[in-house]
C-alpha cells in the first residue's frame, strides 16, 4: 500500500496514511533502548474499504539512523527491548 496505494487484500485503491501521534506512545513507536529514550515511529497505511493495515518503520528518523550506525557492524541487529 505504501508504494501503490492499493490494498493487497481487497485491491481497493486509495489507501490512507495515518500520521503518527506526536508523543512516543506504546502503539506507534519501536523503542531502541532499554530506557525508552531512543525510538522510531511507524508509518501506517489503512485500506478504507476492508480496514487492512500495513506498518513501516520510518527509517529516515534520527533515532533509527543513530541506532543503525551503532549496531550495523554486529552480526545481527538485536535490541535490548523485551
């Protein structure tokens, strides 16, 4: 849906992008540190016909870029998030 705007489930055009809530609530972020000081938001796309939702991590955010630089040289990217 992000690229085409078409729902992969029902083939309806016109997917809607849901903007992330400004504060780091549990439902719209991925925490990148155990203290929760570093996080990245999701971009969500919803089909107006069937309600199907896709989520993508916003890889352009500073928090994600910083996390990637710190962890990309390890064998696997693993967060201390539980």
